[in-house]
């Protein structure tokens, strides 16, 4: 979708989209970040230092505990092959500027792999795809400076067209917006060996979504962690990889 097409759709649908967005904010349950450890060490084997940073997805909203959340399930899988020193830096509701500030205020340390869950709040704030990709570039530069990972994995903007809490046509519109954000970022980092895009699995069934119809459930995080772990382990196997 071209920029002018996206803006034309927004103008034509704006009154309805605005009303639907207000309805979603009013009726969708506000889920809290789950309890549990946000740093630790697990497993055996070669050391892998892992940072999971970002928004509600990184914070595990929708899971009952951090063990069932994204980082917990990712560590569970990676620790079969590595000694994983892991850390979560995430806050529910963060957008890209908010994450930049959070990482700027965090201690400088070394990580081998950084996973970013970022984009849903940028999408709902109607951050344009090109502007969003530029924010990811700023985040990548800061992460390289402060954490020096061998691999930065951008977890794609989630499949918003599958979020059951969003009525139509808002769900359709946000799904198209999110796809364009992902496509723009994918094009910008296609030739960068230290950055990659991991496409979010489409949680299209009730088993993959939490009660709010927006965030992953424990089952949804398991599928997400499966894909991410395979992505990271494949990068580890490449000579000169993370």
C-alpha cells in the first residue's frame, strides 16, 4: 500500500475507526504484567547472554507468570543448548520512543542476542511505516552502542488483523498498517547481517490469545518462543554468527 492510499483510507474511515478505537479502549480488560523473575541464569553449555526488551509482549502480558511469558519460554528452549544469562527490560504500553528512553536509562552491559518486541503501540498511534523503521534504526544504534550484541532480532509487529478484540473494519485497517510497517523494516535491514526480522506467528485461535483478545496467552507465547529460539539457534550455527 502506498502512502497516499494509506492516508486516503484513514481519512475516509476515520470517524468509524475513531469510534471503534474508543469502544475497544473502554471495553477491553486491562491486563497486568505477570509476576516472576526478570533476570537469571539457566541451562548448561556455551554461554549465551540474552536481553528481551520492549512492550507488553516482552513484559509477558497475557501470561500468568514470567515462566509462561515470552522470555521464560524462550529461555526454556535456548537453555537446552546454552547456559543462558537472561534479562527482561519491558513495560506494558511502551512505544518506540519510550523504549529508547528505557534503554538509555539502563546500565551498559554486554549481550550476545537482543530480542525486541516493539510496534503494536506505534501502530495504534498511527506511526507511519517509514517513520517506524527509522525509530528501529535509532534503537539498533543505541543497542549496538550500549549492549554490543552479535545479533539483534526485531520481532515483527504482531498480526493485528487476528486480534479478536478489534471490531471490523478497525481490525482490517490495523492489520494492513502493521503489515506495511513490517515490510518497510524488512526492506531496510535485508542486507544487515547483525539485524534480522522474525515474523510473529498469527495467533488466530482462542488458544493463542489471552482473555483480552489482544495479547498472547501462554500457548501463544509458546508458539512465539518456538519460532524465536529456532531463529536464534540458526544464527548461532552460522560461522561468524552471534
